[in-house]
C-alpha cells in the first residue's frame, strides 16, 4: 500500500532540500549512528533514510547495498506520517500495508521494520533512522527509546551540517567582499603583539604571507613609513580612549619593489581582557594610492584654479539666472572691483543689479537672456557704482551651464574694470572727431602718400576739389602721375630732405588737374612711421594759383614800368653825367652839388631798373647763360678787383684767402661776377667803418666754395627765411640808409641755381654773416 502524503508535504520537501544533503557522499558520523542503532537493536540492517518527492535516499545504509528505492515501496514513507511516534512493523507479512511490498516479497525480504522519524524543530519529518531484519521481531522498550534518541542525534548532525554549510557560505561571501573591495584583513592582540594578516594584506605590499613569516605587529612597524607612525599611534590612542568609534588612519607602507603605497586602515577593538584593557583588534587595510594621488592631483588643480582666479584682474562668478543674479560663487576680487566684499553678494544682501546703472540694468538683462536662449557666450559692458560712489565701466563675459536635460543650471562668467580703457576710448573718439572735422572741413588739401612708391593712401575733400579726380580715382594713383615731369629732380631733392629731417617744404611745385591745366601749389609735409613698418608722407597743400596770378600781374606791371622808364632814364642819366663831368663847361658850385646828387640817384635808379629787368628776364626764362668750363679762381680775383674801389669809398678792405687751387667749373663768368658783386657790396655795406671783408675760396673733392665773410650785424632769425625772396630787406629803412633794392640776393640765387650751384648763408645775429656759393668741380681732363 502506498503511503498517503501529508498536507504539509511541500513545506516538508522544501525543508529537506534546504539541507542540501541529497546525493551527497557518505559520511562517517551518519554511518556511526546507524551502526550503533544496528548493534543496540541486534538487527542486520540500519538505514538513515530521507524521503524525497519520488524516492527514499539513504544518507547511510549499513548491512544493505542500496542507495535509494522508489518512495512507493518505502516503509519510511509511512513512518514520517507520525512524526512523534516510531513506526514498528513486527512482521510485514501480517501487515496489510506491507504484505505485498516488493521489498518484503523479494530482496532484501524485509519482515521486521522499526523507523524513528527525523523531525526538524519546526515539526517536519524528513526521513527516518530505521532498522530492518529479515525475520519477525519485537523490540524492548529500551531499544525503542534508544532508537528514538539516536534519531534525535541524526537530526542534530543534519542541523550541524546545515549550520556549517551556512557558515562556509558566509565565509565565502566575506572573502568575496574583501576581494571585491580589495581589502586585506588584520587581527592584532594589543597585549601580546600577536598579529594575523590575510593573504591579500601581504599581497598589497607585493609579498606572500610565507615571505613575511613570522608575522607580528613588528612586521607592520617595519613596513610603515616612520614619519606616519605617530599619526597612527595618535588615532589608536583616541580609539582606545573611546573618542573614536573606529581606528582610522592613512599612512605610507613600503612595497616589496621599493616604492611607497598609501594604505587606509580601519578597525576596532573586538575584545577586552579581564582588566578591561583592549585585547584583540581587527580591521581592514586597503591600498588607496591611486585615490590618494588623484586626490592630490585634484587638490593641485583646485589650487591652480584658485591662483588663476585670484590673479584674474576681475571677479569670477557663478550665479543663478534670476533678476538679482543670486551669487553661488564670487571671487574675492569683486571687492577691488566694487568696494563690497564677496560675502555681501553671496548672502544676497546686495545684488549686482543694485549697483548697476539703472539705464543699463534692462539692457544687460535682455542681452544675457538672448545669449542664454541661444546657448551662446554673452558679452556686455555697463556702469556700476562703487561703494565709494564713483562710477566705473565694467565688461562682463559669461555663459550658461546646462544640465543633462539641457536645462539651464547656472551662469558662469567674469567681470572686470575697463574704465581706463573706456575713458581712453572716449578721448580717442573725441580727438578723432576733432581731427576728422578738421581733415574734412579744412580749406587746405591734406594728402597721405606711401613714401616707398608714392601711392595715395588718403586725401581730404579739399584735395578732391582741387585736383578734379574722385577720391576713389586718387587712391588708385601715385603723386608722380599728377606731377609735370620737370619736377622729377626737385621732388627727389625734397624727398631726401624729408628722409633727413622728417619734414619738407615749403616747396613750390605744380600738379596737373584732371582737365589738364596746371595748379601751382605750395607743399609742407612730414614723414610718419605707420604701423606695419611702412612710412607715410602727410602733406598740406595750398593752392597758390591766386598768389601766382597776382605775382604775375605785379611782374608784368613792374617790367612794363621798367621798360617805359629805361629810355627816358638813360637820356636823363647820360645828360646829367655830361653836365657833372664838366664837359659842358663850369657850373656854379651850389648847382654842381645839386646836379651831382641828381646824377647819383639817376644811377641808382638805373641799377634798380637793370635789376628789375634782369629779374623779369629770369622769370620769363629769357636770360641767356654763356656757360663755359673755366678756372674758378681768376673769376673771383677779377670780382675782387672790380669791387675794390666801391669798398674803398666805405673804408673797408677786401682780403682774399684762397687755397692755391686750379679747379675748373662750368659757369657764365659774367653772371658769377654779378653774384660776387652782390655778396661783396652787401658785406661792405654792412661792415663797420674800417672793417674788413674776407673772401675764401675752398676746393673740396667734388665742389668748390666761395664765401664772403663780414663782421657786420648779421641776419636776424626773423628775417632768415625771407632773405632770398624778391624785394626782401630786413628793415625797409635799409634801402635808404645803405642803398639797395632787395632784389640782389633773389637774382643771385636764380643765377647760381641756373649754373648748377647752391647758394646759402650762415649768420649769428651780431656776429657778422657769411654768404656762400658752391659749384660742382668739372673734370677738364679729356
Ligand atoms: P639789397 O639790394 O637791399 O642789398 P639784397 O637782396 O642784396 O638787396 O639783400 C636783401 C637784404 O638782405 C638786405 O636789405 C639786408 O637786409 C640783408 N643782407 C644782405 N646781405 C647782408 C649782410 N652781409 N649782412 C646783413 N644783412 C644782409
């Protein structure tokens, strides 16, 4: 008969399976109990049987060679139905439940069975300890109770086994955790110094445990950095005194390979001795070198950032995007910027908007919001009022910081003071305005050309008006294109002046108007070094057409008058000369004196007219020059001779200082003598009575100079620039005092320059004057 199932069969099976014992190997302890039951009850077979879902499985089976049988055949399946009682079948053949059982009718021919259920503390019968015989039997009461006791022992064994398994599992888990956390473990007897480390502890330091044996607390002491020992000791003391729940300490330990690793140890006292002193301590020990290095690196980065922020010439901030820009972080430099301490902004007792100019607040807000919406950097300039009430211009750059879902978290940015730059900018703007007004409105043409190639760089509207080309056309031209070719040489000379002295002019020349007519102009210019290494010429140009026209009229008038005067004057002067010379007979003395004065003035008038006519011829380009290559010195000597008598009348002596030289020049001798006569007569006129005028001739390598030196009053600074102009006299009373026209030097200059020479003078007021002319020496050989 098949044993029915208990109503708690599922729970019973769950308990059985939790023991994890089915199909395990045989164990001596179970066999021993079965053996004991067999011996005590004097039967040939004893079995520890466990009832699985469909089978009974034997943990121990003495006297029978089997491992399991089907559950349907199992006596034990019946036995477990009554957990509290033993099932005793004295003769199976007489029991309806078993008399047809294959195990009764066949091998092993069971006739007697007694099974004590193996009952858990919760009351589930998992199987039995049973004894079997092949003949019918009866058990004594002692045997029955002993069998029950032994079943209890089996149950104990099973439970112990379960507990052991759980313990082993726990240990395995713990090992896994330690391994996973990369932790070594230690136990230390505080009193004796006995110490236990696990393998991982040694491994972290590059050792295996055997290499370190025998281990004690000294193992730790020798491997730990001596500088760190006091810290460890201090932590330990604090823990012992109860100030720290845990002993926690970070220190350096020497790795087997020689380098230091950083270890974090944590532990606690786990037992005390009878005197209540710490006995055993245990804990863990982990390698935190990497963590330590990255923490140091982080710290260094943070320090670097802080230094950079504090060196930044302005405030660095992180704020909320609200109307008060609530500050989350603000560098201390804000105090320099605003006069207020950073804390005031952070605790929100002050906001940047509070100190921003009210006109600027909405503009700044709008700009920032627009940039944030586009996720762009914003850039604003606005005014703030400092604590000391002064206003400052500040510039701010910032951008939004966004979270994972693109939401704006806060704004990061910089603010710095640009007042100085802003004021400079305004000043520059003002001066630029002034300059550009002058430039655009000036009644003078202003141009700028590249020194290297003459290209126009700029020109003002007055120049455009003057020249007839559009500004655009001008900027595609160079000044040479506007200049008549005959000015090439004098342009070159002026450029050399410019290079030497940084400025040139006043320089008279002509420009060609767009319609082809010539414009007389007067130039003054300076050389400016432009950024980029180029040199620019800036020039002011005066249109002197009108002046020229008037000059022309004046010249025409003077020459017309001179021509008209010359013939009558020649007649008057000739007649007076004849009368005064006495050719026409004696004259009364008083009349003779008057006529002499008239004659002298007629001669002066003739000289003036001659000068004027010379001038006119020169200007009209009609004066012929008889240029010849000839020795220089004789011309000078002749001039000296010719002017001696004139000098005598002033009581002035002429002295020649000439190097023995025989250089030749290409000149018109008569014109050169005219120049010298002018120099000498001026020098004589301005010499003190009984003075001396020296004439120096000096030859250089390529030129020869003649200089006329006097010891008169010299030329005043004020007059210097006009001295070679027509009709120029330092003092208009001069002409009367000393006789003269103011034309002499102007004519001399024109003569000398026509003969390829240069003219000039040196004079210090009160110290006399030196007038000179220089001519290129001509190589006469060949
Ligand atoms: P002028 O016929 O009046 O001498 P110039 O052209 O020769 O005309 O000279 C012009 C002016 O230059 C003179 O009136 C005088 O003021 C000044 N001048 C010329 N030579 C001398 C000199 N040696 N010393 C001082 N002043 C001089």
